[in-house]
C-alpha cells in the first residue's frame, strides 16, 4: 500500500513538472521576443519547436531546473515501477 502511494506521489510530481514545462514553453513561444533585448536582459536564446525566443537568465534557470526535475522523477518513477514488478526470483512479472 505504501509503495502505491509513493508511486502516485512520484508520478504526480513528474506530471506536474512536465505540464508546467509545456505551459511555460507555449507561453514563451506566444509572448516573448524573437530577437534579443539586452537592455532588459533577454539575451538567452531558447528554441521552442523551431521558434527562437529570448529569455532572461531567471527564465532560463527556471526551465533548466524543471528539465532536471522532469528527468529525475521520470527515472525514479521508472525504477520504482520496475522494482515493484520484480518477483522474488528477480524475473519480471
């Protein structure tokens, strides 16, 4: 029972971070400039499905952190589910 709760929590965090990443990318694609604006700090290029937009350092850092959260929780979720499905003999069910 506790293992199921852990899996649901890990999956929830992964999905929340993934959906927030998608939301930010779509929002950035619609709203951010297509050319750098050094006077306001928009100097970091970011490719969103073929459209290059320019981010501030804090926006770039936020996307970087979300990427790593997505990656780590996806990996942890995969390992947790894989070990849950192993029998005592080590063979996948």
